[in-house]
C-alpha cells in the first residue's frame, strides 16, 4: 500500500505540474478536456494547436503509463515471483487512481471549478458557466477510473511477460 501511495504521489506531482505548466502556456492545448459549454464558445483548434496538443499529449500519456508500469515492475522484482497477478493489477491501478483522484479533486474541482484562475480560462470564455460544471469533471473521473483499471491490467500483464 505504501508503494501505491508513494508512486501515486510521484505521478500526481509530475502529471499535475505538466498540466498546470501547459495550461499556463496555452489552455487551448486541453480544449477537448473542457466542458462542451466552453468548447462551444471558441473556434476549434487551429493546425498549430493540434500539433502542439500531439507533441505534448504523447509524453503526457507516456508519463501516465510509465510510472504505474515502473512501480508494478519493481513490485514484481522485489517480490521475487511471489506476487500474484491481482497484486500487480492492484498496484498499477492504485498508482494511476491516485493521480485520477488528485486530478479530479484538486485540479478539476478546486482549481478549475472553484478558484478558476485566469490561466485556465480560454480567452473569450471568461465568466462562462461551464467553468463551474462539477458534474462534467465527476463524469471524467469515472471514465478515467476505467482507464486506471486498464492501466493496472495492462501493466500487470506486461510485467508478467518480462
């Protein structure tokens, strides 16, 4: 359990910093992750923004997969073969889930919905009601929980093959 908390915290700090920095630079990079009510107020991403989203999205996805994988692989190595598939799945899922909780409660609910600092607002959407859509973020949390479970299963499977 301590491994999950420590590695989940590491993932949360790294991924949260990545999100905040990229939002500070250009919040439109995350346009598809904004509530539809906000997306409807602005034009779609231009070519430059789509390329930037891809350039930033790939390393972000790698981060979301690499930390749970490294944690799960370490668990297997330290367990010297005495670790079950369920323990490996639980580890990968738990590490990913901790970031999911931090993303939902701190980044989405506290920063995005409650505080709504200027750097999260897309120009032209200031004061839009969509910034206070807690339900949108809860639904995202549920979807990302399924993603976390997938991460746990995939990392456990790959770890067993190594």
